């Protein structure tokens, strides 16, 4: 089974950049679609970015498009979220998530939160103005 651990969250200034990392417990992670979610106080969970198992296709929600970049290094069992031009509206707990195994021909990102089975514990990102 896959266990996910996020790291890299911290308090930064508006306009700064930050990279979050999500490490996995095993090689099975390489065959899973993965995504980054976030949840601000009093709000629901939001899909921020998603990437296919191969890393060849990505999705971004409109509010972060052009500022955030999701990537993965399957050799290292790690997925990243590079965040640039951060604003206070990005303040939230960020969660890494992974689907179950997908068929090799399934080369698109997973947009349905119900399809994500494995979740990390979350890492806090705070952006001050």
C-alpha cells in the first residue's frame, strides 16, 4: 500500500515562490495518477493540480494556472508542486493524493476527487501580504 508524506509548507511573503514535495512509500506510486488539493479554513477541498501516471498530461484549476506547476519524478517516487507568484488567497493546507492503479493507456489526469484513494497528512502554506 502507498503512504504519502508532504513537505515544504511554510510562511512566505506575497509574490514569493515555494515548492512542495510529496514522497511515497513504494514503487506502486509510479502507476498512480496523482494530484494536489488544498483546503482553506471554512471551505471545502479543492483540486489544484493533477498529473497522469506517466507525467505526460496535467490539469490546473483556473485560479493557479500559469503560476503553479505540477511534476513527478517516478524514479524517486516523488510528486512536486512548484508555486510562483503566491498571494494570500493561496493560503491553505495542501494535500497530496494518489489514485489506485490505472491502465497503461489511461494517460490523462484524474479530475474526480472520489477516485483518489491515498492521501497525505497535509502541509500548511501561509502567504502574508
